[in-house]
């Protein structure tokens, strides 16, 4: 009986062949694989352009640069997310302003976002947390106040809102292909997409030293390019993605849990998190039954040491403080068998 992991990267002969072909071609960087991967990904999610890059964090940094965000600017981010959502803002010298999350869906709270908008606010980063798509109100609020909406889609490949795929909802979206994500590239990787024609040319420039076609650097950038071997693996995985997401949805509906899904949306089920009062007990119990689980994310971002000087470090975001340490992620990935799903259900309801 295998131990059930929280995530299981996919690897088969087709991925292997794509990787070896890319290496054997001798073209290891800046070649046809990355170009095609970007085009195929944009088409898949409905964005007008997409460019592969080295990680989800790199994509978030590029999003900040694309919107010319820097010192003196504020960007509103949720208090509960992976830390990279907030540090991308700090890394360009701007200030992350932490908003609380929704009690029901755990995404950034639109009311708190609106309350925190100032004349310095340049953008909101909405995170589709665990695969749950953020509120449609975010877009209305950003439109009303004329600020950009960035999707942190690192956990949400395949989620939809009103039939529109994640990646084509906001001005810019940032995906991660970290091995645990809904699809991966055999290492680190990310993708940045846009729905705005005025940003599409700059996307490619920003991951390549800000250079134009003549190789002149016309704006500040650095090397964030994805390698050809990763892009080749990504292209194979992208072709499986719809099936994997369907399987994640099927698994989530089979596992007995009380997690709510937002109306008008489809969850991408990167993680299946359950809100409990006794996380250590639940985790120990799952562990004793050979099932991995963990708390996601125990410390709200404003309370991390990196933000010890931040004005909100000691200020409570009540919902984040109340639930962040009580959300336990359990396996929901597509490689789970029927027996394993049964084992998860029984261990959860002992
Ligand atoms: C919500 C969120 N944002 C950003 C990232 C950063 O992605 P990467 O690890 O590819 O840099 C992650 C990855 O874990 C994430 O979950």
C-alpha cells in the first residue's frame, strides 16, 4: 500500500521523448519550443499573448514591471497566500497593502480591497487560492477605480469564472509550473499572460533583458527565459491538462468535505483544503493512515519576519488570523486511485 503524497508530478514516455528531442536538437534556449508553448498556452486559456518564464515568482516580478510599478506605488494583495505574491511587489520597491480574505472562499475580500484603495494604488493582485477563483467583484472594483487587476494564477490552471478561463480574466496573469502544480515542466517554470494589446509586445521583452528585435535594450529587464527542454515538456503536459483538471474535479466531488465553490465559477482544485479546529490531530490521523497533508498557509504574509517593518505587521486581518493555521490540504491530484480516495474518506471521518 503506497503512502499517498500531497502531489505527484506526471512523467511518461512522451514527456521523456520531448525532453530528449529538445536537448538533441542542440537548441537549448530561445528556440521554437518556448515560442510554441507560449502561443499554445495563450490559446488554451483565452489570453491574447503568453510568454514562458523561469517561475511563477518571475512572472509576478515581470507583471510589476509591465505595469511600471515602483517606489511610491501600492499594490493590494491578500494576507493569506504564498509569500511570493507580496514579495514581488516589494522587490520592485513598491508597497504591498494586505487585505483580508473572504470567510467562505478564502480569496481576497473585495470589500476590504475597496476600503484600502488610495491614490497610490496601482494594482490589485487577486490570488485564485488553492484553485478557487477570486470574486467577480474584483474586476468591477478595479475598473471603477481605473487600476490594474493581476491574477496570481499559480494554483489555478483550468479554473473558470463566468465561462472565462483563469489567465484571461484580469489584465495580466501569472502561472507557476512548480512540480506540485496542476501541470509542470520538469523543473522550475512559469507563464505570464495578458489580455491587453498594449502589453503584449512588452511581455516577451521583459523576460529577455528588455530587448527589442534589434537586440537593443529599450527598458529594464533581465533573463527570465524558460529553457527549451522545459518548454517541450510543458507542451506535452498542456495537452493533458483538461483531462487532469476533470479528474481533480471528480476526486474533489468524491472526497467528503465541506469546501464551498463560488457561484459562476469552476474550481481548479490545485489543493483541497478543509477548515478544521484541530489541524494537528487531523494531520496526525491522516499520517497514521499513510496519507500526506499539511497546513496551508499557517502564517499570514504580513506577519512573516520579512515584513517586520511593515506598517501592517502587527495589525490583524481578522479572517486570515482566524483561519490560516486551520486549513489542512489533503491529496486531490489526478493520480489518486479509487482505493486511495476511499482511504482518504475513511481517514477523514474516523
Ligand atoms: C499563489 C502562488 N503565487 C506564486 C507562487 C510562486 O511560484 P514559483 O514557485 O513558481 O515561483 C506560488 C508557488 O508556489 C503560489 O502558490
